[in-house]
C-alpha cells in the first residue's frame, strides 16, 4: 500500500485530472455528475473540484456499465454507499451481489431472444404485414413499446 504526502492526498482534483487518471472523457465526468453518480465542490473561481474517492467511484461506474448495468441502477447503488470515501472491498461485494440478479435477468431475456430470433423479429412488432400470426392487427402495440412477447408488463423476461 502506497502512501502519499498528506498535503498531496488532501488536494482536490480538477475535472481534467479525474478524466486523465480514470481514463474517461471530461464530458463523461460531467455527465456522471449531472446524473448524480459522482459529486464535486466548486472553488472560489466556480471550477469543479473532486475528492480522490471519485476515482474509485468512476472505476465502479465503468465496470458496471461494461457488464450492462443501467445508469439508474448504478446511481441507486452508489447513493447507498457512505459519502466522502472510496468504495471498499465490502462495498464492491454488496454491489456485485445486487447486480448479479439484474445480470441474470438480462441473460435470461437475451437467451430467450436468441432462441426465438429465427422465428420472428421480436414482435414489437415492427412489421404487421410480415407477422400477422404472432401479432394480428398490431394488437401488441396497445401493450406498450418493445418486444412484448419476450417481456412482461414489468419489463422482465416472459
């Protein structure tokens, strides 16, 4: 475990430093902040300044996004973590258990879609003319957007 000069460790980071150290664009940092995933303070010149724990939070966001977790779910999970400190191993274990269920549901939905892909185009239905057997007269259109035969009204795999 490395240590740093206390003055350097307590120094807040600029948005450019956060972007460079986290490997994401400045615009992404601003977007995450706009969505409530991370926070900053403003200095006397009204410039954003970030505490170092934001680097770990950005890393968590990027990993979660990479595996398909929604920003809404990420935001909700991060909001439950203590503010002002980097997420630790116990926090990550809690988040990953929570997201495992969400990922299992997505995998089930994708598997069902893959298995039915040869039969239709998902019956949203994009083509009433070509799918009258599965969706006569666009009856599914009244039930909302999306692949209604593959998901229920709660947005879960049918």
